[in-house]
C-alpha cells in the first residue's frame, strides 16, 4: 500500500510539473492549427475533404505525440538529474523503482489528457464538416496513443544513462528506426551472412516495429481493420513498455547519484 501511495504521489507531482510546462500548450496549439489547415487543404485536394481531414488529423496527432513524448519524457527525468533535485527525492524513504514508475505514470496521464483534448477537437471538426465517427478512427487514435506510450518509456530509459540532449536524439532515432523496421527485414533477406547482417538482425528484434500502430491508410480508405489487430498491438506495446521500465529501474537503481 505504501509503495502504491508513493508512486501515486510522484505521478501526481509529475502531472502538475508537466501541466506547468508551456511545451504542452504549444503542442496542443500546433495540432489545432494543423487540423484547421487540413480543412483548407481539403478544398484544394482532388480527394474527398473528409479523407484529407482524417489523414492530416491523424498525422498531426502522431507528430504532436512524438513531440510530447520526447520533450516531457526526456525533460522530466533529465531536468531533475541535471538540476540535482532528484537527490531530495531518492534520499527520502522512496525506492528508486517507485520514482521511475511514478514518473512514467504521471507522464502517461498527461499524454492521455492531451490526446483526449486533441481527439475531441479532431472528432468535433470531423463531424461538423460532414464526417462521422467510425470505429476504425477511434482505433487509429488509440494505436497512436499506445505508440507514444512506448516512446515515453523509451525516452525515460534513455534519460537514465545519458544527458537530456542525447536522450532526445536517441528517442527520435528510435522512432525513425521503429518505423523503418519492415525495411530492415526486407534488406536483411538480401544480405549474406556478415557482420552487417548480424547488426541488422539485432536491430530488427530489439527495436519494436512501430508500423504496427499505424493504421492511418486503413482509416482514410475505409478499409477493414483485421479482427483482433488492435488488441494484439496493445499487448505488443505493453510488453515493450514493461521492458523499458524494467531496464530503466535497473539502470537508475545502480546509478551513482
């Protein structure tokens, strides 16, 4: 009970700190502007306006999520380590794993709150312009949120052993590589046994395939999402989140502060 209370308190403090961060509001403003711009692009496009709005809207939420994941995921822990405020926390009767888990819980709560606001604005615009809320659209938003939950856990992991700047660079590289995972597997097939092929294989199995969370094309072109796909993607995401959190806790526990 004490453990859960400590995690809850750290999570609540993280939410308060993050909400005071102007980056959150700038990202929300960025999404609103992109969705508004998508309405104008819809008038110029040869495609249906609703398709353009869905495509732009989901892309905007994905970009905003990445910005949030990198800035708040890296910023919260990195700032506390560099400013040495983390010393005041770890000297209290709080286990280091509680600190990491609490931080992650708070960041996920902020991410969920931001996505709730973005979703309401996006769906409101979508319906106002003649579209209708379909299950695939909700599934796509959920998949984006799950992808960003992985990104936050990865950003937190990188923050435990490197500087905020390097952690941000690693996080962005992780995101790009995760979306190129399918290309790595294709390239791997064409390679003979070599050190390069071994490195590619290690990358393929270590880095999550973030394309599993991208169903934007299915939504835009009204295709059917395979049954159980979203559920499997959620399980896949949770496994990687747990892996990154465990690694973060182990590294932070052994870190010399």
